[in-house]
DNA sequence: ATCGGGACCTGCTTGC
DNA sequence: TGCAAGCAGGTCCCGA
C-alpha cells in the first residue's frame, strides 16, 4: 500500500474537500473488497462530515452518523474528481459530496477495505494498534522493552502493528539501514542504545517522506494527481545488487515474513 | 504467547 | 511472440 507517509499525504490532500461537506450518496460498483463493503457504508446519505483523521494506515472519515474507516491495502488510491467523471475499471467506490466533487476509491488488487464504526474510533481493527511512530509514545525504550525474549527478526518485529503502526516494507528497510542493524537479527538481541537509534531512524525516514509527499511507486499519486518525490531518496529499497551508498559493497536481498528485504551485509550487523 | 505461513486479488516484468 | 512464473506498497487469521 501506500505506506504511512502516503496515507498522511492523501489525508492532507482530501480533507479540505471533505470537511463540512455532506455526503449526498455512495456509489459502490464493486462491494467485494478485502471484506464486503458494509450496508451502513453503502446506504448512509445526507450526513455531514465532521472530521478526517488518520490512525495507522486507516483514514477515518467521521460523520454525525458514525465513522468510515478506509484502508488502501497494497494498491488503493483515493482521488478527488468532479462529479460526472467517468469511472475507470478499478474505481470501486465513490463518495458523492455536496460541493459537486467525488471522493473516488480505486484499488486493482482489492486488498483495501471500507469499514464502518457506529461509535467513532471503536472498530475492532483499531483496538490493538501500537503507538503512532511520530508520537512521543514511540521511542527506543518501548522497542527495547517489547523486544524482551523475542526471537523473531527485528524487521518483522518493527512491522508488527501491535508494536508500532505505520512501518511498512519500504520504510522498515530504510530505517534498519540508517540504524546499521541487520534485518535478520533477533529482536531480543539488540541493545537499548541501538533501539534508540532505530526509533530515531524510523521517525526521521517517515517524517522526511511525509515532507516529500510520499514515495512514488508505480501507480501511487497524491490526491491531486501529482506524484510524491521521496523515491529518489531511497537508500536500499529496490536496490539489490547495486552499491551501498555508505561503503560501496553490493546490496544483498533476503526474505522476511514473505516480504523481500534489501540490506548491506557490511554496514548492517 | 509467539511465530511463520496462507489467504485475499490483479497487473506488470522476467525468462524460457 | 506467447505463455507461465515471479513479484508488488498490507494485514488478518490460523495452526504449530
């Protein structure tokens, strides 16, 4: 998916078009997403949008009648288009707004989801999430404490939403490289000092990517249709076989939790 | 409790 | 040129 910086960029892009508007009605062309689109999402109409927020990689659209949760999965995109714009093949959901615009959801792989919480912020998928990576609640001490006795690879550890949210496959690789930590190292065998470095790297790479408007990957575009510019700053992601920017060694490839990982065998221990 | 793996789905790239 | 295999940003759920 869009990772956290992309979702944050999308939130910033779409929220000015949504807040204060009424939802006239919904158009659901393809209800079979990751889960079937709930009836409450399909049928709600004539309600005012009061807030647009992000929690982890969920976009939360709150109305007087309840809250929609949108997750973009691997290939989901949200755009603002004028009402009447012809839908393309994978344009599955439209939220038609009172200002003549449409929030349009497109998702070729359909790994994303539209969910419904009658009480805002109380959906099951939000219940067990760890802290936001850019908040003060997330730091090296938290990583160190939560890693005690754990033998899983540190890469899958930091990608676990119960530990910290919003660290996806791209930025996990980038942060581990920046911190000089080998992605396969057991989470429980990393010092507190190194976890401080890792937490700082996670914050730094995510903050920088948000500033740049996200990473442009294939079909990712911001809500206004313009690409993000972080891709040109990626140090290891997608660069297996190329030279390490720090030491010149050939970057290696591995697999963790069925996701590919690129790292430097010399810089990362 | 922790973990690794399977599942969901389409489209693009790679290699024979 | 054609076709099959491999790979892609996520994350819930299951069994060991």
